[in-house]
C-alpha cells in the first residue's frame, strides 16, 4: 500500500495522542522554534533541553541575541558542541533585527547563515504554517521504509523521493504538525536499529514492513574511518595557580572559544617551537603529563597535556581560575581543568 491522505490522517491522530512534551512545542514563536531546531541539529533531544532553557534565559528574544557579544553566546552554548551553530545563530539574529522581521517562508529562512533546507522547512512550517515538508536524517529513514526504498538517508535523490511522497499527502495548513509527527515517529517508534513496527500507527502503509525488508532499509552508507590527529596543549600557571587560556580564532577548531594553548604536533619536543611562536615566550616542561581524546566531526584528536613554565608572562591570552564559569570553554577542556584543580586540592 502506498502513501495517501489516510496515511497523513492516521499519523496526525497518533501524534495528537502521543506527541512528546518538549519545551519548544509549547510555542509557535519563530525565535524559539528556530533556536530549538538549530540546537537539535546533531544533538539529542535530552541534551538540548537544559541548553535551550539556559539560552532563552540569557537571550529571551531575537533582539537580546542580536545585541549580545559572541563570547557571551558561546559561553551559554559551551558544552553543546558544533560551535559554528552558535556563531551562525548570532549572525542570523543580527540580520533579522536589521531587516526588521523574521522571514515567513522556508526560502526566506534559507538565506540566513546556518539555516539549511531542513531547518528552514521546519521553522517555516511550525512557526508560520507554510506547507513544506522537513526531511532530516530521521525523517528520511522513516520515509525510505514507508516507500520501501533501499537507499541511504544521505542520498540526495532518495531524500527528494521521500520529500515528494510526503508533500503529495500533506493536508493543507498542517505541515508543522505532520513534520513533528514524523520526527516523533522516527524518535520513538521507527527507530534506527529496532523499529517497533507492531506499535506503529502507519504500519499498514509501510512497504518495508509489507515486503519483510524493514531491517534492510535504509541501506548503510559506506563508512570511512576518521583520521587520527595528535595535539599538544600546555598548562601554564601564574603564581596564584590560575591557568593560561587563549582565545581561538572564529574559524577553525573550537572557533571563538577559550582553550589551553595548543598546537598540532606529535610530541612536546616538536610542539615547543610552535607554542613559543603562539605565546611569544619560550616554554619549559615542568613535569605534569596528561592525555585525553576528543572526536571532532572529521577526525579523532589525541591531546597530550604538558605542564609548562615561562620565564616571563606570555604575550597573549589571559590567566583564569580553573573553575571560572565566565569564559566559554569546550567541554573536554572544562573537564580537564576541573580534574587539574582537584589534583591540586
Ligand atoms: S512499520 Fe516499522 S518500518 Fe514501517 S514505518 Fe512503522 S516502524 Fe517504521
């Protein structure tokens, strides 16, 4: 059985009774819907909820966000990862304030920094009722199973097929609900590895189930192992035990955040010259040696952390108490500083 208007009706009925109660679902305010959708890109719902609340406390509307300093936005975002999202949100807020209003269509939203096809369609449909379908990786998986297409959710042609099939059965004026219903179906029933087909409200419309191929769909995209890269970071303390942090340039790893001074190098011996150039003073190792790993989008990073002394104050950066909450730090470095402080106590 293919998709038709009965499919949409049944899914919407299920959604009315089973929708997840999420803080951004209690509003159609475009600012709040937009912030939630940006946070939900690449981050799980339960991780997003506390950040969403803290962000709205700090920046309750688009004007407050547009007037904020990048460092303040990054501080509230710190720990959520993918910091380009926060920088884009800030730039986009400034554009919105400058033009005087939010865009009301997906095409308009797409012109803002950091807003892709999915986010644009989600915000336009939920906040403005535009009849557009929002297909992210989750919805693509559900759609491919419904259509019985053994393709990867990342495959653009396959996504278009899902989008077209869903758009064809969209009840006018209810795209926001349908999009959220599909998101919830993907998050709670049509799960990636163990879909709960017997509990699925649209099982009779599902080709994958009808043909016994649920576990073959979607096709797994080819996996390319992430490369490994090695970095060396220095812990330089002043006489009060505060730790030297440097601000990273906006573009690049941990862009705009404060970190220990670090360079890409296989060993302390190789890192010394590069760190000297970065800080403007020579460094001498003073015994502390630690290591941690962190996975970025495109590679695994191994950080060797070395305690170091400098003969005079470094020319860049600032000394900060290891437990200071006032600077935006990436989560692994905050954990490291907390561990260092505990070691000294
Ligand atoms: S029947 Fe199973 S595979 Fe098909 S949409 Fe429902 S949960 Fe997903």
